C-alpha cells in the first residue's frame, strides 16, 4: 500500500509542470523591467526576461471575470460586460457602493478629482467616498464637493495626520511617503459597520461602471478578503539588476492601485497584527519598503495566500514602460480601469498610450457640472442646499427679461481652492493680501502683477475644466509665476452666460489669509512700493484695531500698452502733467473717483479723510473681515460701487494714502461690457437689481439708507465703468 | 364535435382581454399628447388618455431585450447590458457596423457631428457611415471627416438631390421637407451588397455602445425586416383634437428616429413598390404626410405587421413633452439612446431633462480630437494621410528645443467649414472677400467689422468644441451678426500649444468664393468705403487678368479704445497730424510698412507701385488663387512677412491704393506674443524656421531667392510685429 503522501506529491508535480508550461507560453517573449511608481528609476540597467515562477492562479491573469469561475474555454471576450457567459450580475440597482482614497497635498487633490469624474461619468449607483486626507487636501476637497452638489454622492473625511503614528515606524523609500502606507490601516480607520470597500490610488482612471468591479465581491470565497490584480511588471521576480532584492511576493506579486477589501473579514482575521508582524519580520532583513503599502500587502499575501482573490487584469491595467499590461488589454475587447503607475505618467512609452491618454484627458477636461445629474429611479438625499436651490430656480419665470440675471445669481459654482501648490504666508500682524479675479483673457497680466506686488495674493479664476488645465500649463511654463508660492489661485468653474464678478471676488476674499486685504482688479498694476507702504500705513494708522477705515489707493490709467511704469509719485505726477497718464476713467466717468480728490492728493503729505459721494468706487485696503460683495450684481455694472456703499453704510471712514497709487492698463473690452452697451434690456435689469439692492439696504440700515437712494435711482450710463 | 374555428376565437378573445388589461395597467395614468417634431404644435388642445388598443406585442414595450425572448419574468433590469439574462451577445469583436443618416444644411450638419461624437465615444467596432447629404452638408462633413482622421471609421456620401424625384410627389407637412422622406428610398440607394444598416435621425444621442443595438438584428425572425421602437406619444391613436386624423398605424405606432433595416429582405419583399402603393392609397383620403417617412412606415407596417421587429424602448427614448418615455427609462437601470424629438429640443419639459441634457451637452462640448483613438486589436486601414503623419510625428525628437513648433506644424486640425448658415454671394467678376482669423478673445471685433465691411467675409475661428458653442450663442444674440448671411465662419479646432496663424489664414482663404480676397487681420477696421473702392479699383486696374499685382491697403493704428473712425482720407490725415492716429507700428516697427511710403500716399491721386524691401508686411488685395501662407510659421512672428516675400518671389507688383486705408485697434497682447517676449528659445526656434524657409525659397526660385537672404538672417526684435 502506497504512502498516503504519494498521490498528493504527484498531483503537485503535475500542477507545477502545468504552471511552468503556461508561464512559458505567456511570458516567453522579451519582457522589460519596471515597477510601481519608482521615481525616475524605471528602465534601470540589468533587465532580464522574467523567471518562470509558479503563481497563485495561472489561468485568470489574461482572462475576464469568466475565468474566475474556472471556465477553461473562457476567451478574451469574457471580460466584456455585455457578454453573457458566467459574467457576474451587477449589484442590485441603487445599492450604495463605498470607495476609499488616500489623498494629500495640492497635486494629488487635482488627480483625485479627475479620478472621481471618471467614476461619476459611468456610475449608476449611489456612492460613498471615504477620503483619508491631510489638511490641504481636506480644505480643497471639502469645498469642492460642497459646491459640486452631485446627487447620490456622500463624502466622509478621515484625518491622515492622526494615522501617521500607526505607520511612521516603517522606513519607506517610496515617494508617496507615509501617506503611501495608510491603505494598510483602513480596516481600523473606516467605520466598524463598513464591511466592503474599493480602495483606489489617485492615479486611476475609470473607463467603465465601478458597479461591475463591486460585483466581483460576489466571487470571493468564504475566506478571501483582499481582491487584487496581479502586477504587470517583473519587479517582484527580483534580479532586475545586481542586488535587486524586492519584498517577498507570490510570483509576480499584486498591484495595490485597485483593491477590493472585505473589511469585516480582515478585522476578524486580526489584520492589524497580521501585517505589522510580517512587516517587522521583513524589516529585520530588508532596509525599507520600496513600494510602500504594496510591499507589505504582498508579503502578507505570500504568507497567507488564502486571503487573496485574484481579479481580472482589465480592472487594473498598469501603464508602465515595457509593461506586460498589453498582454491583458490587447486581448480584452473592453477596458475597465487604467492605472497611470509609470513615473512618467502620461508620457509613458506604450504603443496604445494615445488611446489611454485620451480616456484620461476626457475626464481631466470634462465639464464637472454635467455630472450634477441624478440617478434613474434611485431615491437619494439631495446634497445639502440643493433642494432649496432647485425650488428657487423652479420659481424663476423663464419669460422674465431678467431671467438670465436671476438664474446666474442663484448659480452655485464649483470651486477648487488653491488649485496649485501654495505656501500660506507666515502670519504677520499688518500683512496684506492682494485680492482680484480674472478669466482666461487676462492671464497675461499675472507676470507683471507678480513683479509689482511681492506680497501674498488671492486670485479667483473663472474657468472651464479645460481652461483650468491650460492655466496650469501656463503657470508651469512661466519662471516668474512658478517661483511664487505665496500666490493662491482659486478656480471657480464657469456656468451660465453672465460673469459672476462679485461671487468671484468673494471667493478670493474668503481665501485671503492675512489680516488685511487690498481689493484690486486684475488690469491694475500697483506701485512697486505699495506692498511695503501699505503694511507700514496699516501699522501707523492702527487700521482695524483703533480705526474702522478703508485706505484708498488712488487709481490712474494709461491708454498706451507700452509705457514705462513710474517708479515714484514724482514721476507719476510728471507723466500726468505730460498727458501720458490720466486719473482713472478721466474721460468716461470721472465721478467714480472724483471724491478721492486728486488735486489734494498731489500735495498731500499725510493720509486724509474723504466723504462718500454717489458713484464712488475707489480701490481700498480693509481688514479681511470686511463686508462681502453683493453677489446679485453679475455681468457688468455696479458691482464695486455697491460694495463701497456697503462700507459707508457700516461707517468705514475713507482715508486716502498720499504715497499710494495703482495704474490701470488698457485692454480689449470684455464681452460683457460690449453686450451691456448694445442691450437696453441689460440696462433695465441692472436698474431692477439696484432697486432690490436699495430695498435690502433700507431693511438693514433703516433711515440711514435713504442717503443712497438718489445714487441708486440715477439711470445708468453705458460709458461708465464697473 | 366543435367547429374548428371555436378554440382560435376563444384564444383571440383571451388575448384581447390580456391586452386590454395590460394596456390599462400601463396607461391608466393621465397622458399628454405630442408627436414627433411637429413644429410648434406640441401641446395643442384636446388631449385625452390613450385609447386602449391592441398592439403588436404588448409585453415588450417596457422591457429590455430579454422581453424579446418572451421571458415573462423579465424585469426592467433586463435592459442592462451587464445583466446576463437572455441578453444577446454583442457582435463579434471588430465586426463592421453600418449606419445611415440623412442630413441637409448647416444646422443639421452640426447635429450630426454631435450624434457621431456620442456614437464614437462608446463604440468598440469599426463603423461605416452612409451619409445622404445635400451639397452644403456634404462640403461640411467631407472636410470634417477628412481632417478628423478617426481610425476605423469609413464614410460614404450619397447625393440627396438625386433622390428628390423619388419622393417629391409626396405632399409633406413636416418641416424636414423632402429630406424627411428619404429614409424610404435607402434600400434602393445604399449598395446592393449591403444587407443591414442602422438608420438614425440627426437629433439622436447615444448613451451606450451602438454594437448592442446592432446585436438586436439577431432577434429578427426570418421574415422581419424593420426594427423599430414604439411611439412614446399618443399621436397615432388620433382624437388629440377635433378632426385630428393621423395616418394609420398599429396602436401607438412606431417611431422612425432609430431603425434597424434588413435591406436584403426589404429588397426581396419589393419594398420600393410596397411603400409607394400604400402611400398612394392613403393620399387618396389624406392630404399629406404630417410626420414624413414615419407616417408611411407606419401605414406599411399596419398593412404588413410581419415586417416589423419591435425593439426595447430604451433604444429610442423620445423626449417630447408629456412623453410616455418616462415609463420606459424610469424602470430601466440603463439608458441607450436619447431622441430629442420635441419641437422644443433641449428646452423640452421633462423632470429628468437635466440628466438627458447633460448627456447631450457632454458630446456637444466634447473635444472631438480625443476620439482619434484606435480600437483594441481591430486591424483597420488608417485614415488617408494618418500613416505618413504618424511617421513624421514619430521622427520628431522630443528633446529638440523646437519640438513644440515641429509638432504644431504637423498637427492636422479638425475643420468645420461654414459652421453657421451661410449664403454664398452672387458671383460678380470683381467681388472681393475679406479674409481673417481669430480666436475667442477677439469675438468683440466681429460686430464692428460687419459695420465697416458690407461685403462677403471668410473668417477662420480657432476654438475648442465648447468654445464653438459659446460662439454660436454669441452670434445668435447679436442682431448685427445674425443679420449677415454673407459671412462664412470656419471653425478650426484647437490642438497644441502654439497658435497656427497661417494654417488658419489658409483655411479662410481656401473658403473664399469671390475672385479676389482682401487679406486682413481681425483687429483692423477698414475704411467704410473700402469694399466699394476695392471692387472699382480691381476693375479699373484689371487686376488678375491684365496685371499680376497685389493692391496695398495702407495701415494705420490708434492707441485709444474710443476714437471716432475717420469717414474719409481727409479726416484720417487730420487725425494723423493731430497725433490721434499713427502709421501702423510707427513706434515699434516702422520698417514693416515703410515701403508703402506714407508721405507719397498723402498726396497720391492714383495707384503707385512700390518695391519689396526686407520686412515689408502690408495688407493686400490679391486674386483668390494667390500663394498660400507658409504653415511652418506658428505662434508669433514672421507669418505675414514670409507671405509677402512669396508674393514678391512670384513677381507680384505692389500697387498702393491712394484712397484705401485700414486702422488697427488696440488690444491686449496675445499669450503667444508675451510668451515670445519672455523666451529666447522661442526666438531661437523662429530663426531656425526662417532658415528652413529660405532653403525652400532657394530650392524653388534658385538664385532669385538670394535677394531675401539678408532679410531672413536679421535677428528678430521682440518689439516688432507679426
């Protein structure tokens, strides 16, 4: 009688042989070497064809979901969702799907938004996003989702900094740093009642409905807890170069850019201890992790292969150089998820990269407003504020000639604050931030503005999603702009026909971090000395603390494009006398700035007070907590005048600064102003807005508001400014 | 023994009962009335709940494909492609799908492009588009597809005007006119070997892969030849108002916005005779068709019910007011095809309209360049020219500092000629078209330009797909622009970082239809009299026929935004003497126009000849067949100078016109110019372009080209113009 071990041994041998054979068929060709996000080190010397190692389940890698059911005949088309082989059912309509993402910093926040757009485009289910963020990402994403108001999307935030102690003991060479390791602690971080979650890297793009991915949970055996796609590189096979010693992994290992987590099972299995033990043990012989969480996940899986559920490769097509991904997608008739895990990201070398890049660019430039759409017949809590907004919009009369104005005033614009990396200025008691707003056609002003204003700036940009990318490239291409970390750019996404000038000003104002703000316009260049001079004046005058005042910066204009900016008040006055400069709007609308009293300013040695007069619209410096601009004034006209009225009504005194000045440069009139000039309706609507504005003033200031009535009743001259 | 008829009679009665019951369940609620594209007449008085009429197959309407297989339990989710009930397999990977569309005129051409974008976005199969077009649509779509270069898309054109006689005998009230009827003659028009085709209206948007629709051919019985979705309105039930008498139809009838045609079977069945007989008979009692082809299709089907294969409603969700469509999509978890068949189109009242509109806007504004992507592993003939282009691009060196220039020069931009309705000017022997190019930031110039130039214009606009829609709204909102039918707008879609100024000029030039062209720039306003004066001068001087000459229009500039345009040469000279005007670029680059000899022009009574001198770049009038602009000059610099060199090299004489003038208005410097000023690399690349340009000149003109060498070797001053 044969020893019982024998048959098993034979079976094992046969299996090994089969694996080797299959491995040979699949990977006989020449293979490059490359790994997940290894800084610049991809394409390092010493690449060899992969060694043929047995791996978990050799037959699923190049197959679709069907292969998971072990159908030996399952062909590439099995990964097509319309293909009705053993393809799993999608989750019941309207089931809530959970997604977790770790995100830190300004750049990752932009990446996450593109990922989310691709997810929302294809999704048909309600989603709950669990975002583990640092303070920067949280501020950005909280504002974004709050203003985005996407139906059937819930967002929860988790403080990444609180999690740091749990992973900070692990030495890590990967550029993602500590944040890269935080996926390991999700089972303990996410709510205890949460049983399943899809975990995604930020460099992922969806090309299909995430519900199909969620449906793969159904394929987990009773013990499997982690769904992963195999690595599409040879990194974990080792020997990529001399002394290349990766962390232990099953064969080619798994990529953790896309993970299906059964949190409930991991908690039961004591995941917290499990991964820590493994990591500690490996770190006795290995100096650090190279690929952050991925090294540890793979080491744990090597030790507990029963935990892993291999997923079809199309759910994490890894676009690295010389990647094996092509073996996957070239046979699939369909593509599900693209993972930009090459250090070169979009510039990765891949003969299909254009196709993949187009998927990415589609969502990068996609108008996120279009994703504010409900789901078919899935009852869902409308986003906060959305309901009232809908009612207000519904009450508007489409036949009202001012309908466009009403609609624009009610529009909630998506806001992406600190779109680019930004260093808040060190807090100083008298510091002042230049506040302004612009759209694409004023980008050219930014470099000059940076040269004239060395201090912090808070700028709101009114852009489409696509323009935001052009803007990004513009800043990167400009050494002057790229050098400035103290300029905060806040993107407000375009929606509606009228320019929401005051909403933009309020966004920039709200994001200013210094105690004082200089409320300017983008087509003005301040005196070179203004920043220093303002801070000194604020201190001397005890602005804010001792006095409730608005410091007036006298405004001038040149009608020539090329003129040499006066280095001092003396030169300014010379140009003024020579007729090369004028006081602002001298020809069209002197009233706007007359109260500044330019004659007195010429001689003034000290700040002097002036009285409010109808139509006064000076450029002023005020404490950050000043009244906001009235958002009802959209498009063109009365937007700044109304704000000055508000300051006067709140009894700010107006103090003109003797050495301060700012100069308006000529520019093509905006579309809004030309439209205004040509349309009596437009003027009529503006008058209506002014009447309503005055009613509000009376409501808030009572009799004191009577003072403003005549000004508000004046008919509007197209010639005048804003 | 019972008569044989009895059981059948009983069965029929039972069926009728079932139908009534079902009809009641489905249509018990209140129903509006509305029909397919009935001008403004939707919502006419006299709407009644639908009568409960038996219809072909009562159970499929609210079901997905599954219901086609008669699965009685098939629920709404059966229409979900990922749902693996009896859902049909998609067509084999890479099968060629055929689509036919009838399209006439400028506006329908824009619609078709949006439809095609939605189709291309989701498609995974090669497509062959069969476009039945009038001359206008053909010119637009041929240029578009030729420059779009989408892989795996073939386009064939069929002349709609040739088909008119086949349908012109049918009186038709529908606004689509004769073209609306042409779907009837497709079986005889499309190639005899073509067996199957999907026929689409132009107001269709895809929200899924058209291959899934194609797959429904598999459900046809051996005799069925026409796949249609039932009408989602009560039009064919009649009684919508007093004397409302629709054409005959089975119950609610079918909507012909989406048709699956088995051309082979229709030909066999003698379709040509079949529909003509039916139409002739009905027209004995009915005055005309109200819904064009749809009335006749329905009448034929009523007579030959065996021909029709009912399709699941999600394949033609008809968004009319009070439509029954909601019964369809609200139960479907998925949406396949949206049909904007309300007269109000996007403004249709529907509580989900925002969701549907967002699908439409997605593709309306979608960057069509992103659809230039190949298919997974489907071998396909690359579009003509694409292969050479790829090779040329592949040969570029990404490290070359001028890489951006090289790439931009090679870029083939998608071109949509005559984007808006346009009436070609009546052909006149001395007529002249103003040719210019612009981007979004110069739209404000158009109204003024129209006031100054009453003649034909050919303008190239460099826009994104989204900007093209803003432009459309801008023109519609401007009475001045909307009134002009002789201004042709050609949209060239943005791609790449550098402004392809000369490619744009060449597009506008190529589309000019008069024998002469005035080559201007968008920021110039011509003298009010210039159009008449030029035509007179062209005749007197026998330009083109007797003399090979370029007529020079002297250029001036104002540095002020608001100035009163001089009505005559006398006033112009007065302003010049007063310093309110200057000769063009007087301050920065007088050399550009010095050869025009302004001193002589002051006194001149007759045209006078001038010699070419280095850097000369006048604005000229030439025959339409003049040399093209050199497309290698992209971005900023040398683009016009090079063209003048070319004219001189081809021995055009330069004749200055004594009464002609044009004035440059100030504008914000373009991004390109600011970029140029700040970048030595940019200047270096421009020099390289000039060198290559001169090499080409030498090649073409031999020793004669030596004359231009010094000019081309001059280093470039940032101050100078274009």
